[in-house]
């Protein structure tokens, strides 16, 4: 681990598939004075993902991994995580499900951000389902990843009120803004309470 002012920094790998706003926020966090993390490697399964531009702009190493063969893809990922001495994986809009192999090797070292108040609304299309069910509140959650989808221990959650005028798009926009800020806080909390 790299040292900063006597403190150790966690070597982080962020996994993305698309837009990358959570990645952007994590990069900003890593650049803050006394940040507990250093983003060492970005993994992306989609070569046209917009988020890769944040890696390029910030000169962070990135790896595009084709998922045509999941086993091969994961082996490549594992080799690179090891090579870069990664301590913590942050999934940020990564649209592939990790196999038990990776989850076991990085047990309690993989975080994910999900746009709902877990355990409610696991899986995809959360905002659409939340609106359809006339929920009064929604939110976002940072949680540890285990072998069940969106079901690991919750690290941090933020509740957001839903207004009558909201639709899935307005909601997605508001939730995303909050996601971008809680991921940083969740990492801090995770480090303070779990490591
Ligand atoms: C976020 O809503 C995240 O919660 C979900 O996928 C989206 C990724 O957005 N898992 P971005 O790529 O970080 O902008």
C-alpha cells in the first residue's frame, strides 16, 4: 500500500460499463488531500464506455475486458488486480455479475452502488418500478458484494423524497447526484469501520 502522511492508502480498482459519473466522483475523492484511496486501475467491459475518458484524462491505468467468454474475462481481471496489488474493488455501474471466484478472493473487499433503498428494488430498472409502485421515497445504497445480487451488507444509504411531478428520468437524475456523493462517504465509513 502507498503511504501518505504516514497513513496507508488503499489501492482501488473501479469497475465500470458506461457513463462513469460515479467513477468521476471517486477520482475526485482520491485526489483530495489525505484521501484514504488511490485509484490504480479501472476495469471496463465496454470499449465504447464514456467513463473511460475519465481514466484517460486523469492518466489512470485502464483495462478493457471483453466478456465474450466470462471465465477468460475474469481470469484476465484477476491477473491484473493481483499485478496492481488492489486492496478494494468499487463497482460503479458495472453491468456484469461477478462470479463466486472473484467474490471469494476479494471477500468483504468489493463495494457496489445501487440506485434504490436496498433491500427494496434489487436489479435493473429501479426508478421505473419505484414510480410504478407509487413509492413516497427512494434512494441509493452502497453495499458489500456477496454472491447474491444486491444483497450484501449495507454500508451507507440515503433516502430521497419522491414528488408527485417526478418520473423515472427526473428521479434517476436526482438519485444519481446523491449516489455521486455517498460513494465517497461510504468508502470513508467502510475504511473506518471495517479495516
Ligand atoms: C448508477 O445509477 C449506479 O447506481 C448503477 O449504474 C449507474 C451507473 O452510473 N449501478 P454511472 O456510470 O456511474 O454514471
